[in-house]
C-alpha cells in the first residue's frame, strides 16, 4: 500500500483508551437513565458534542453535558497505553509525514498521548479545529492540507466506522486497527499491531507499507 502521508486517529488506533472512554460514557448514560451500550455504539470515533447531541434527553443543556464529559476525560489517564508497536512505527516518520486527527479536544489528546508515552505530532487536528465530527471528512482533509498534500495522497489508520467513513470520503486508503470483524468491509486491510507493518521508503520519496 502506497502513500505520501499517514493520518492517524488517536483513541483505539494509536492508544488503547477504550476502557476509559467506555467508563465515562456509561457514567454519563447512567446520569440520564440512558442505555450505555446504545451510547457506546455511536460514541466511538465521534466528538463528545455529537454523541451528546444524539442522546441527551430533551431540555438538557448539551453544552454543559459535553463539558462534563470532557472534564472526566481530562482527569482519566490511568490504564491508557500505546497500541503495540505504535511508538517504534511513529519514530520512523518525519514530522511532515504524519498527523493525528482526533475527535477529542486538544488538551485531552495531548494529555493522553503523553500518558501513553507517544510523541506529540507537529500536526494535530482536534475537535475544536473542525466544524463537523467524523464521519464527515473535514478533519482528514484539513490534516492533509496542513501537511501540504491532498487527502488522496494519504493512508488513514482508524479503528472506528465513523473514522473509516471519514477517511474514505476524503479519498484516502484505509488501514483498520484492531479486531473489529464487523467493520472488515470499511478498510482496505487490517492490523492488530504496528509490529505487523514494515515501512519502506521508495526512491521517489513515497511511503509504502508492507504487511
């Protein structure tokens, strides 16, 4: 698989934060008498504000509820760790060859990356940088633009359906990360660890992945 730049989702793709995310959304759902499993089915890959909009009971202050979710996330770093091989894989890339596109707020993303022992990217597109949440492709297009490329030059690494749809709509190739068998058709190929991927640089400066 060939590309010029790599665009990474964060949660579930570079860092294992699923336990923290699930706990926060279950607590939020319980506060409002909502089925937590139904919330989680939509929450993965989406901005907190979008998930709150989808599930908040009528009359609830959605802005305040989103702030509550983000505050909980900012406090939680215990158990957050890097996906196996992610640190070594990122270490092979130049700063202008990769970016992170996350549905998290910037301050949460920076805190969680540090907790996982991963580098802060030169280019980070966070929730406050876009007007529309994944599955809209805005975030991936913006990240590619900031790296000086069209999104069609990108390989997107994602674990959630919303993010894969966003990458696909942007025109990128998709590498699924994890073991979500029900999402097989949304990615071009899948890995469970970055140790399964070899990065090869070709003579023209392009990047090639060998699985």
